[in-house]
């Protein structure tokens, strides 16, 4: 056993293909007769292969083309050459490993860049959604302010009734356009499965209620200002709490607010 060569580090250099030709020939000759040297060479080669595999995952042809384009690989015509020596053989093998490691590195770098792009796209989408939400809220607020400030509106105050004495609301009614808005900020949040329903009331010759809409999405409307259906002949307005979907006639024991025009 040639212990000196085993411990010299020359075998690693031999496998990598960076020893000079005379030293490579010497080690090649020894490997044919010395099993310890031959086994050590095989062990070093296996270690390098394992290392290169960790850098080079299995990739699809599509991804490989991206990598090839990124690092500038091109197709060249293969020219058959006669092997000159063991040195040339191992030098070519070592160059192949270096290229394999390089491809693995570029693949990992490309994958990292694609992940960063995906993250940026998601953040951009979330930002657009936030901006859209803010714009919608601003539109609702502007609408509410315009309703309150419109001098053509008749404002009808609705006071709390027996079922909820502390409740209150306001009706903004433009008699010319018949447009009706309801400010329901004085109403408690309706229970699950219930909804507030708005009634236009005729008092003479007898009480005649007409539904002009529901206060849907009560939780989502922060300003609590709702547009309902038009009416042109109301003498009073009332708000009742009804089952989800509304009722054909008001549930009088669930009358929350009432007010005359």
C-alpha cells in the first residue's frame, strides 16, 4: 500500500484533472496494481458525483432551455477525437462535473428569481385590491355627504318605538325626483337571519304600508346610509325588523322606528 500517495492529496487533484500529465500517468499506473489507491479514487469520484447531484435537480426540458439561454450555452458540432492519454480522459470528466455544477447553480438562481417575481405580483395584486376597496369606501362617503347636504331633500326623523325605544333613523326624501335615502346609524345591528325593511306609509283614508326596500349588508355599510326604492306619496316612514328576504306586510310588534312627513 502506498500510504504516502494516499495521504498526499494528489489523488483528489488527479480526480479533478489538475495534476500534470506525468504525475497523472504515475497514479494511473499505480491504480492498476494497488487496490487501496484504486478504491480511494473510486471513493473520491463518488463523493464528487454526490456533490454535483445536490446542485443539479431533475429539470424539465423547458426549464433547461431557460438555463441554457441564461448561461449562454450553444450547440456545437461534435468532433470525434482519439483519446491521447488518461490525463485527457480525466480532464474532460472533471470539466463535465464543473459544467454540471454550474448548471445547477444557475438553475437555483433562476428559480429564486422566479419566486421573487411571483411574490412581487401577489403584493401588487393585494395593493390593487386595497386601493379599489378604499376608492369604493370614498365613493360611499361622498354619496352620503351629498345626500345630507342636498337642500332639496325633505328630512324625516324617525323615533324609537316600543320594541327599541333608543333607536332612531332619518329619511332623506327628494320629492321632485322621488329618490329616498335612509340614515340608519341609530339602529342596532340586526340579529342573524334578520333584516331591516323600510315602509312608505299612507295614513288616510286608512293605514297603507308599501315596502320600499331592505337595508341589506348592514355590517358592510360603515356609513349606514342606504339608497332604497323611490316613492312619491308617502305621509310617513317606518322601519321594521323582518326575516331575511323581507315580508309582504310589516311585523308591527317589530316596528323599530316611525316618523311622519
